[in-house]
C-alpha cells in the first residue's frame, strides 16, 4: 500500500513522461507522413528484344546494386527530427488487356542509379518514363461499375527458408543460348497467365522492396533486435540440435535434413530485402471472371517447395462465409483500401503499413526478371530489334 501511495504522489512525474512520449510519437508520425508525401516518383517501363539470352543472374546483380539505397536517413537528426525513412521501390508486372509490361517505380533521386544498373546488365534495353497506368483505369472506374479482387502475399515459413529460385531451375548458366532441357523459366507461367487476359481485363502484380530492417526479436532479450540472418542462424542452430546424432540414439542427419540446413545457410549469405507483394484483378462489373482469382492467387506456386518455403495469400478482399459480411460493406471497404494502397505503393509506411517478409537478391530476381527468349508469350511488350548500346548521354 505504501508503494502505491508513493507512486501516486509521483503522478506529475509519470504524467509528464507519458505526455512527452506521446507527443514525440505524434511528432515522428507526422514528420514521417510529410516525408512520404514529399517524395517525387517516376515510373519507368522496361522493354528488351526477344533474342536476348540472359540468366536471371543479370537481374539479380542489377537489383542488388540498385535497390540497396538507404541514403537520407544516416543521422538521428534526419531520422527523428526530419522524419526521413528508408527508401523503397516498386517492381511491377502488369497486364492491361493482355499486354504484359514491366515497370519499376522509383524515387526520382535514384532514377539514374536504376537506369545505370539495368543498362549495365541489359545494354539493349529500352527504358522509358511513362504515365502511371493506374490513372487510365481510375478514370474508367468513374464512368461505369467495375469489380475488383485483391490480395497480398506472405511466405509459408520463416524468412530464412528459401523459395525455389532460378538456380534450382538450372537458369544460373553463363550468358548465351540455353540448352532446350534447361529452358524452364519459373516466371513464364506468370507471363503466360497475364498474357491471357481479355481486352477489358487488368491484372497487376506489385512487389514493394526496401533494404532489410531489423525486426527479429532475439530469444532471451527484451529489447535487442536482429535481422533475418540472426533468425536464420538461430533456426540452423535449432535444426542441428534437433537433427544431430548422439551416442544414446545413434541418430544421424539424413540427406534431407542436411539439405534444409545448407539451403538456409546459402540463403542468408546473400543480401536481403524487405518485400511486400500485392496483386489486383480489375474489370468492368459485367465482365468479371471468378476463375481469374484462382489463377492470380496461384501464380507463384512454382516458387514453392514442401520442405523449404513458398508463397500464400495473406489478405484478400473477400470473406469465406456470408455471415462475416452480410451487407457487403466490409468487402467494399477492403477493396477500396487495397486499390488505394496499390495506387500509393504504400506498404512499409503509413497510410497502409503491413508486415513485410524478407527475400534475398536471388529470390527477388527469380520473381522479377525479363524472361528473354524463354517465354514465347506474344503479348509481352518487347523491342522490335536490338540496340547496339545504351544511350550515350546516360549520366554516370
């Protein structure tokens, strides 16, 4: 009782601390929001000739160098007073009426870095600044009723477990024409599915990316946080403890168990990125095709494996049972928010903050790279002929 009375007597002190803390949190949130709204964006479209034979390793190299930008948040003043945030990018594969296109949305400050890195790996590429494709659809949605289905994606296991990458598909070959038995690109089913859209249908995939941050709460620690590599090391340590042989049982690690440990160790040896994936299917209401939903949600199945990792839908704009949303109001709200989040490319920060997962550079390049001649999709936007070199006036 005496302790409670003593604490009560100190209420002005506690009240002041709480007020200062809440004020600081409000200030930081306000400054972060101002920073997000102040960013000047540019949308770049990428096209390459059909007769380009490049391993996804080329895209891995380009993305690893271009997307690892953390400039502007180096000091505590910039972070806590100015409200600056870690830069982020949006990699997008889009089908509008069956025409498949590749985009990268970037802060204008990093445009030259992105272009330089892509040109370094794809000298014949054509890079063009374009108007945001969502503007045209937004205009059409004001003129007639449209239907929308959206979803975000998550990993089926912890971040350090790898998905099935282009290396597993034998595409880590040196540049040059691949042998016929090696011509299996895991991105091809996505391109083919997007290319099958009708003239009035739109399907968009958005991959939000930033350098990986520390979110992993270390066991036995209250405040210390680690990154995905720390989580991977702890997982490996636990697996070794579970799998390791001992004198009493004589159990030995199986090849299957060794492969899991090796895959995790290899995965965390590469550069990691925080990632959020969002997808939308949009069409005039009378043309909505429910079968497209299954195709959209299952487009990443080829990247999964039973003993390692894969993708699954994590948040959709519908409900399983009628009593969950009898009026349809909740679904309409989810659709409006999903579309607005897509348009804003908002994922890591307000106003639509979601929990990201981590992919390394190899995994990221697996789900976003130019398919080259491996994909025969006629609707993939390409250049008619190769160019000898990138623009001579490209700044260095």
